[in-house]
């Protein structure tokens, strides 16, 4: 994504966090720095420049093995989109998400993930908090190891 008139010319990659079955395309952008502040200040009708998608972060439909997702912070965005889609499709594979954040306040999509785990018996959500001493259940204190 690029912004006209933003100097120096800078671009950032963002992942879609919505399910392909939703009515909207959602990008989740954490407010850290000039570029994200400019993006988040945009209003309906303002111009942004996008490029074609790149990367290959999607599950192989022919693979029947379990899928394990490792994510930290806002890096959850492509994972939640894929987990949403597989849950909607009633994919029979085991889905395990190990998600790390510095504090509970930093967790993105916590309620959405809990609902997905409640609806999909094949999906397990494991939350790890690294920089907070007291961590309530169901979160784990420490790093993923």
C-alpha cells in the first residue's frame, strides 16, 4: 500500500484479516509510525495505492495433516483470515494457533478467536503473554517454546 504525496515514497505490506465469506475486505493496521498514522487518518473517498497480492500463505487443499499457526501481535491477520475460512468450510483438519503478545492489552481479535474455538471443535487457540507478570486464564505467561 502506498500513499500519494507521502514522502519519502514508502510502502507497507498489510494482510487481509477478514474471511473471504464476509461482505467487507478488512485490513488490520497497528498504529506505529508515520505511515500507519497517515493510513489511519484517511477518510472515505481518500486515495491510497495498492498493488497485487504477493506471497503464498494459504493451506494446501490436498494436504490432510494438521495446521499449526504461529503468530505474534498484529501478525495474526493472515492467520485469522485462514482460520475463519477453514472453520466456515468445516475443514476436518486440526487447527492449532499459538499466539504471542507482550501484554493482554496487545491481543488483537481475542473474542473472535474464542468464538471460533467455541464453534469449531478442530480449532485450538493458545495465547501467550511475554511481558506481564500476572496473566489470567486462559492465557499462558511466557514465550512459546
